[in-house]
C-alpha cells in the first residue's frame, strides 16, 4: 500500500524532502502515520505534534481530516496526505 506524503512551509524544512512515498503492509490511520514519520524524522516532532495536539492542517486527497474521521482517518493505497503548518500569532 503506497501513500504519498507532502510537507509544506516550515514542515518542509524540518522534514528534508518536501515529498515522501511510503509503503505499508496494511492500512494505517493518520494518527499512526504521524507516529511513524515523527519517529523516523525527529525534527518534525516539535513542529508537528505535542501530546495530542497537532500543529498542522492535514489534508487527505484534498479534504481536511476534520470532515473525514479526524486522526482516526484510515488511509488506503494511493492516498495523498499533505501537512500544512498552522501559524498562530497574537
């Protein structure tokens, strides 16, 4: 099962390449995907997630995960996942 992952903005700088193609033997959720990529790319962890808070807008095939099943959204073969950093100011 192949998933394409793309990082935008500051996340791209933390990840190295702006796009990855990963293969999985079985289905994987967004939550599991985040866990896997932050273990492989520790520089992303501070920019992407802290505890249960996700610091990015996450799109699966162009749809924001809140209109799908949130972090429990299951990915399937050929899906495209995009991580866009969320910037807060005050």
